[in-house]
């Protein structure tokens, strides 16, 4: 979407940082830069006491990229891990 090739090492970095995050705390989000065609930052934070992970993206995507991101986030928000 943004032109960044998110690979296994990226997943590992986010997964390793997630336990130290807290959506309820100021500064509790982990930010991970995505330096692709459309530079963006992925922000993730865990919800204490649940298995919910909050995800945000910052940057200035064009309309097409924004629509693709919104669709992907919508699809992934339907998944649960068991």
C-alpha cells in the first residue's frame, strides 16, 4: 500500500515491542516507521487485560492508498486469535 515491504523482521520488531505498550497510558504506543513510496508510521498498543491490539497509521497517503489502508484495517479488525 505505502510501498514498504513489511517482512518477518518487521513483524518480529512489532511483536517484541507489543507487551511493553498500553493504550491507556500517555506514550504507551509503539511507533514503527514505514519508509516506502508513501512514508508512514505504524503505531500499535495493547489493551491491558484483553487480547485487543489497537493499530493506527500516520502519514499523508493519497486517496487510493488511504482507501486500501482503511479496507485492510477493516478486514483485519474481524480476525480473532485463539
